[in-house]
C-alpha cells in the first residue's frame, strides 16, 4: 500500500519538483497540493493523508500554525517541515507545533525518502545538516527553561499577528477569519498587551524575528 502525501508550498515550481521526486518512488502517492496554510489544513481534514510535506513560509497561515491545527485535528497525520531556513526559530517552531520531521529544501532525494519512512514509523527525522542546531537548542532548553511572551498568545492571536504583519487591516482580517471587526480589535489589543508592543511597525519586526513571517 502506497504512502499518501500532501504537498504544501506556495511556489508551484517547488511543488512540481518535489512531486517529481516523490512519484519517482512507487511507494509514494501525491494525493493533493496546497499553496497556503488554510488550504493545507482543509485538505488535510478532508483527505487525511499519511504525510504532509509542509513549507514554513506560506501566506494567510504559515506552516507552523497550519501544522499545529492539523496535528490537533488528527495526530496520526505526520508533518515534515520543508524550508530553506536552518534558523533554530523555525526548526523549534515546527517541532513544538507537532511536526515529526524537518528537512532543508536542498536535501538529497534519498534523505527525503528516509524521512518519509522514518516518520511513518513514528520517529523524528531531522536533516543531518541542522542536527547540531537542534541538539544545541535542546541543551540550552534543558539548562534554562523560560516562557516567552509569544507562547502566551492564543492560537487565534497568533493568526491575527501574522495577518497584521502581512499588511492586512482590521476589516480584512475579520473577513478572512469570518468574525466581527470588534472581535479582531479585541484580539489585537490582547496580543499587543501580552507582547508589550503597541505599534504595527514593531509588531511586524517581532513577527519577522520570531519566524511568523519572513522577508521573502
């Protein structure tokens, strides 16, 4: 029985390249493709694929938040983060969200295959080129565990933060999330208070620094 895979990346060429690599192996089957985080969550809930190859930097809902929603919905769906970024903020963000693996986009085809089989066995797979970063970050965590302001944000507040950082106004965000303008204003006030940040410009800087969005 083949392993069903959902490809999530906002770049068509990247999806095409990985689809070609994956379908070269007879045991893998790409069942769908998604170009943003919300579409990925929807397709994951509809199709329940075995594996999702998840880009981190996607519009509307980034890969980290999409992963969190999918794993909460169905822990049996395994997510492997795919990124050009080897920064620990992205790696730790994906792993904390529930991803079972993290690969750089320039990984070798055999490593991609190895990663898919590993997470299917309920193992964690990390790209060999960034393993040192992961171990170093874990050691630091053991030495000094501290709670960051970002971790205090609710799931909806994190979504609102991303959409603000992407340049959307309150009315647009309310429309995207199908809630009232007043509700978004409340979320905005709450997240600003928790982060102790009170300007859109500083919120954008914070979002970039913490991997919510990128400058790509």
